[in-house]
C-alpha cells in the first residue's frame, strides 16, 4: 500500500509539473508570436488637422493588421525635397513600408524614381505613378474636378464670374482638379479668374474687390485650406456674403461640414478619407508580406450639399467611427 501511495503521489506531482510547464512556458506548446509591422505615413502638410478621417482609417487598419504607425508631418508645407529626406530616413531606420502623400506629385515621382527605396512605398492622394511605388490609392482628380464644375454650372447664373482659389497649383492634385473644373465649364459662358492664394494672402483681396465694386461671383476653392479661409471671410463680413452667393469647396473636416450645414458653403467635393487610410495600410502590409497588391485603387469622389449631411449614404463617410 505504501508503495502504491508513493507512486500515486509521484504521478500527481508529475501531472502538476506538466500542467505548470504547459500554462507558464512554451517548452511544450510554442505560442505563435504575432508579428508587428512598422509603417510610416508621410503627409504633405505641417499639421494633421485636415486628416482626421484619414487617420481613423489608418488606425483601424493598424489595429486589425498589428501595425505600428509613425505619422510624420513636414516642417514646411508642400516641400517635396523634405519629403524625400524623411522617406530616406524612415527606410534607413528600418520601417517596413512608407505611405507617401506627395506634396508635388510630379516632382515627388521624379525624385522617387531617382533612387530605389529598400522598403515598399504606397502613394496616396494622386493617381500619378512611379515604377518605385508598390501601389497607388487615390481619387481621379480630373473626374472630381468635372463634378465640381458641373455643380457650379447647374447653380450659377450664366455669365456670372467664377473666382477659382488655390493655395498652390503645384500642391497635391490641385492642378488636376482645376483642369477637370475648366473642362466642365468650357462653353458655359462663365468668366473664370484664377487666384493662387498662398497662405491666404490674396483671398481677401479677391473677394473684397467684388464687394467694393458691388459685383457678384461664385467662388470655387480647390483645397481645404482655401475653402476654410473663404468660408471664414463670408461668415465674418455680410458684404462679402452678398458678393459671393455661392461658395464651393473641397474637403470634409468638421469645420467645413459645419460651414456647409450653416449654408455658408453651397457644396463640398470630397472622397472617403477613412477608406483611403485603411486601404493604404492594407496595401502596405500586403507589400511587406510580399503578397500580390493592387497597383492602383481608384476611390470615388462625391459632391455633397447640405441636404446630404443627414443622408445615411454619406453619414458614415463624413463622420467615421474607428
């Protein structure tokens, strides 16, 4: 009996040791380690203020694909050379992939083609291509510009001047938007005046001249910063508001959507920034894993008016929740 008891105690002790090793170590069953990827996002602005929905999409994909995100802004807005410096730095530091929003697409693509990046590069914000880019996610800006031009022609009085405002025609996809806008307005009997309003310095002058002369014009702003500045001027000065019965803009930040809801902005051209951010990270992870990725993902553009703010079709896009 004593011998049997000892054997039973030894067996119990062995089972306890086995269970301890099973639960506390990987000596018996090796736990599969979750791989964490590093992806750097380099935007073309000095602030991420205009990137709220895009960042939510990035963060959602990062959580699902175990990605550590480095979100990088520039010291000077639109500086392509600085973007390339940051791109090289991130790759040298060992990032798995880079999501790049070119400040000046043609210039950035030329610089990108000049050196072979060791990590995959996903280009967003423009459908211009580089042989060095693993994938491209963006909107057909020319088509988007035509949609905006069609809205202007539909609303405005024939012969009414149209002021086109942009911070910099070389910035982002502004030139493509402008070309699409002009193609839609061609032959529509609208005089157009283009103002490059870097840092907003010429915008007040352009709108103020209308008010002083008692003229009226529609205003089209081709970037979110110009849209916000133009809306602010109309909101603060009743004379400006009388001079500009229709303001059309681009972007869908909370500030711009509020101006749209108040009626200061007639309509906004936008796209699904949440999907953009999500798809960029998804493509980046696929490229890191050396999987087949889509070389081009063209996102739809939308022209939104006040009535659409409560439309379920657009609500999730305009007010995304991670």
